[in-house]
């Protein structure tokens, strides 16, 4: 029997954060991770994370996990056991785990469970054909093993996962034939939707899959339109050719392990389904049993890190009373509340109030009309007009156009302007507002925006030439003086331009910053470039 | 198909590992699981389903769903998506389901 | 593939028609459906099929999801070989 103060199950962001918090408070911690590496979902995330800079947003998931690994490795009282699957937590507090073909027993003083989530499945005809994959599987194949999942992929679900995995598929060299969404609106953050729209990927709202075609593997799919009551519209079926169907229809908390522990659950769809009951300090109804991360509610990495810290601190407080941990615990709680206070946090807020009765502040009213945008992923002229400087200012200096129209909890841009030209946020859900008196159009912010939603425009010169600077994360990279295709917000080619500069130093961390000379009439249309493939 | 170049990630070409799939010699690379190696070769159908004998491929790729069960070195019901390939490994489709007695 | 089927449980190869027929016959709890069909008793332990079947029951009977879903999982989580259990026994004095 192995003994320790705290057993942490799951080595994703939530589990690592719990282990670090408890380790720093002096607890002897054992961290179990089923896979051969730490990181959970983060190991597959090649994109820059949205969220709070304090929790490393603006950095790629794969880099965040490297940082976390370093921090946890420095703590001598935290032991990490990889390739170890926890098998059960029993009512007497003993846990069993499987490590290198051997069953081990652990008797800790407290347990934090942070096992994350499991992908939902969707019933449709032939949904078991090879080529029908979960989004996580697609990411595992391409981002961990370097294997292209398929050539032409249909994405089911327009939540953040569906949108982000679509983008990653294009980066890996695949084609995404479309993203379908049963709801009339795009589910994920609109910056992520805009990112794939300008690559030419269509998004079909009010649409679902009826059937996959194929004998031994997927060769196509039949889709159908839905009315406002989510009922199929007769005769609206259409088919697409594709060789894989990727399901990104949501996650369920992975609660299996808690089944025998005595932990109570509640069905709260807003939080992802059946979730463990817990209080604001992440304590379940079972003494000494804590939870954190996607297991407690399907959210994001920032929330997972904060919840993990809270769970680790709560456990430390219980096992070693007398330490002054309350102040930090309150700080973390405040931070979590702020994170969830915006319009996109509404679902989580209502879910949490069902769970704990936590009262959360009411959101600040929306400052921009985004209805059209949330159906299409394409900003309207009215959206754009709200973020541009006046005509006089346009002529005097280059300027930044921040196409971030939806309040989401994300703040890297504010922290990355060397001139303080993006107004400080009072709330992490604020929209960025550029002070054009301070903005020089330097473009430092471009590569740091997780939504890749910042562009700079220089229309100070006389004549019909102007310049646009934009982020670019594909291969091949453009070179100076090369002529490239110019794409608008829907991915349509609207002309050609000449590349004037390509910034690709380690500081850009693979988000190449490209400046293109284009016709001045196009400066507010062009949002993506395409390198013309030489045959 | 393997991803040869990627704008964000770099994949090291590791040592070749040889194994057999349903009697055929196939090659993967160190670090591959059975599923990633087979998938890279265009082999998507791993086994047939236990009752209706429908073709089955991977679904979750993290060992949670059981869609990828195969017979490995004679042992049935191995989750091929989380099992690393080894030199000389014998991988077979499992049709329809592992028998209790062949391994005893 | 022989015919078009909507599979709810990959482990035990159960299609949605089988489940719907049972619900129509009055078998409206996850536990009963599991005992009749083996749904949820396969290697993944109902992770994929559980929520799908619960939704079918909810749609047909109007029962709230809350009442249909009950955490029935027992350790071990995931498959374990008897050999692995035996290996562990050596540790006990
Ligand atoms: C495509 C995609 C894009 C995302 N983008 C963002 C983003 O931009 N910004 C953001 O903030 N968030 C993002 N997220 C969400 C974020 O990744 C998750 O919310 C976060 O990883 C949850 O952390 P976790 O620690 O709770 O769970 P996980 O990261 O899932 O980690 C759980 C860990 O527990 C392990 N485990 C499970 N069961 C056992 C067991 N029995 N024994 C031992 N170990 C076990 C698993 O192997 C895993 O490593 C994204 C998610 C996806 C899928
Ligand atoms: S594909 Fe799900 S267990 Fe292997």
C-alpha cells in the first residue's frame, strides 16, 4: 500500500495545477496520469489559447504544457507517475491503479480527481463506419502521431472544438468540406469561426447529419436542414463527398471513477451532463474528495487551471490546517467568477447556480450587434464600421483593426501593445477598443491574438496602393516580392498583391506576420492570403 | 498518409519498426501505436463488429471507446489505439470477437 | 456492410431500433435495457451509449434525464487482466 497526503488523478491542466498548489503548500503529492505524457487536452492544442494572460493565454497549448511540466518537476514533494491508470476509488478512501502490468493500492489523506471529459457520440445511420472519428481522435492522429486523419473531412459541430480542429486540419494539409451545426447559430467563439471562413470553409447552421455512406470506410454523407424547432425539413437533404466525418458534438465529464466513491451527481446539461456535486472550493460530498477541470464542468483550460489550484489548496487546508491559504483561495474564486461573468459564460453560470446556488454577477450588456456574424462567421459592414478610425486618422498613420466583436473571456491583446493603445479591460470579457491617438500600427499585437483577429492597415500613401499586415500560419510561407492571392472574409479570391515583408523570427513563434501591398479599395476586404502554388 | 511538413509542429522520423497485420509485413515508426501506423498506411478497417460483422475503425484514439479492439500476439481485445508497435508484433483483425479459449 | 444501421453501442453492436423497440414495449430504464441487451456492459462501460440511450428514453417517455441517468459504474475503470491483479498481490504482506 502506497501512502501520501494527496493523490491527484489525471495529469491535464487541472490535475497539474492541483498538484502544484498542494505541493507548494508542503503536501506529499502523488500525481497519476494514464498516458505516457502529462498535459491532457493541451498536448494536442497547437493553437494559441484564448483566456487570461495570467493563465498563459496567447501561448500555444503545447507550450503551456511545457511550462507546467517544468513547474511541477521542480517540486520535490510531488511524485509523477505516468502510464498509470486509476481504476477505482472506494468508500474507505483507498484507490487502485494499474501501472506497468501491476495493480497498486494507494491510501492518501485526500484525493483530487481531474480526469477530464469524454466525447459525445451521435446516432445516425452507419455512424460506426471507419472514418467516423471523434474530434479528439483526429487531433491525436495528426498532432501527436503526425498522421493525416483523412483528405476531405466533414466536421459535425461548430463549437470551439469543431472550429479549432477544422483549422488544425487545414494546417496539417487536409481539406475541410464544411462544418455543420444543428443550432441556427455558430456555437463557438466567432473569431475562431471567422478564421476558418476566410480559408473558404463553409459553415452550415440549422443542419444535421442523417447518414454516412460507404462500404468499408466513409465516402460521403447525407445532410439535412432543420427548421427553427430543430425538426428535419422534408426534401432538404443534400449529400457531400468526404472520406471522414469528424464528430465535435460536445463532451461529457468522465465521472466513471467516482461511481463507487459515494460521490453524488446531478444532471446539469449546461455543465456537460452528469456532474459531481461540489461546493465553491471544489469539495464533493465525500470528505477529502475534491474535483477540478472538465470533470466538474466542461469549460476551458483557464478555468481548469484555476479550479485545480482551488482543489489543491482546499485539500492542503484540510490536511494541514493552520496555513494561511484562504487569501489565495478567495483570489482564485474571484478570478473564476470574473472569467464566467461575460455573455459566453452565461451557460456555465446558469449551470453552476443549479449546482451550488452560487450567485454570479450579471453580465455587462452586449456592446455590438453580432446576429448576422453569429450565423455566418463573417463580420458585417456595420460590425467593421464600429472598429475603424475616422477618415482623417486613416490618412495620418497606419492603424490596427481588431475584428473581435463578441465578448469572450480573453485578454492577451491588451497586454501586448507596447504603446498602451488597447484600452485596459475592467473585465476580462471586455471588447478591445483601440485608442487611435496612441496606436502606431506597429503590428506587435497581431501574432498574439488567439483569434487571429487583428490586422494592420496602412493607407497613408497617395495613389491606389495600400498595405495590409496579417497573421499567417500555413505552409508554404510566402517570400518577399512574391505575388499572392488575396482572400476576403469568406475565402473568395478578390485579387492579387505583392508581399512586402515576412516576419518569422522565434519571437513570432510560427505565427508569421506578412505585409502585402494591395489596391487601396481592398484594405477592408482582404483578411487572408494564399500562396500561389508553383506547378 | 504521414504529414511531411507542418507549420507549427515538427515530426521526427524515428526508427522503422516492422510488424505484421493479418499476415502481411508492414512498417511503422518508433513511437507509433498500432492504429497510427496502420492508419498512415491507409488501413482504416481494423476489425469487424462482434454481432453484425460491420467494419470497425478507430473512434476515440485514447483507449476509451473499444472501437479498435484487435488481436495482438494472440491476445484478443487489445486496444490498438493505445498499444505501441513493437518489432515482430503479430497484429490481427478480431473477427468477430476474441475467444476465451485460444489463449489459455 | 450489410445494411444501414444506426449503432448506439459499438462494444456490443446494438442498433437504435433494438433500443426503440424495447422502450416501446415498456422497458424504460437503463438498467433493464442493459440487462436485456448487454448495452453498457462492454469494454467501454457505457461511456458512449449511456447518454444516447438515456436521451431516447427521455424523448419517448418524457422522463427527465436526471432520473434516467444514474451513475452505475463500478471499479475497475477500464480493462484489467487477472494477471495484473495477481501481480499486485505480491505487494501485500
Ligand atoms: C480542440 C480543443 C481546443 C481547445 N482550445 C482551448 C483554448 O483555446 N483555450 C482554453 O482555455 N481551453 C481550450 N480547450 C479546453 C481545454 O483543453 C480543457 O478545458 C482542459 O484541457 C481541461 O483540463 P482537465 O485537466 O480538466 O482535463 P484534460 O485536459 O482532459 O486532462 C485529463 C487527464 O486525465 C487523464 N486521465 C483520465 N482518466 C484517468 C485515469 N483513470 N487515471 C489516470 N489518468 C486519467 C487523461 O489521460 C488526461 O491526461 C480546448 C479543448 C479542445 C478539445
Ligand atoms: S479507438 Fe477508442 S479505444 Fe481505441
